[in-house]
């Protein structure tokens, strides 16, 4: 019985527009302040929520009532937004 031929795969080369899409600016490392600010926002949000619950909802701002939760969680969510840009 005759043996079948082995097919060689072609080497993939991406189209020229895909290769040139990465610019030098997009490959730069993140500034030093970015992770420091993100960690600071996380700690700030956690501290805000802990103070809110331990003070029986009288501190940090009593007139905001449950909007204090939005401040604490908003700080932590904004830190996630910063960390998504970290390289």
C-alpha cells in the first residue's frame, strides 16, 4: 500500500496592519504612582467602611447615612480601574 505524503504547514505571518498596531507608547511601563495610588484607595475604602460599621453608622459622615457605603466601595472600585491600567 502506498504511503501518504506528509503535508508541511505554512508559517503564519500576521497581516502588516496587525504587526504595526503596537506602538512604543503602549509598551511603556506604568508610572510609580499608579500602584501606590491604587493600594492607597483600597486601604482608604476599607478604613472608611470599618469606621462606618464600628461607629454604628455615626462616623465618618452621619448625614450621609448609607451613602458612606458608596464612598467606601467606590474607592475600592476606582482602585480596580487603576489596577487595570497597570503594566
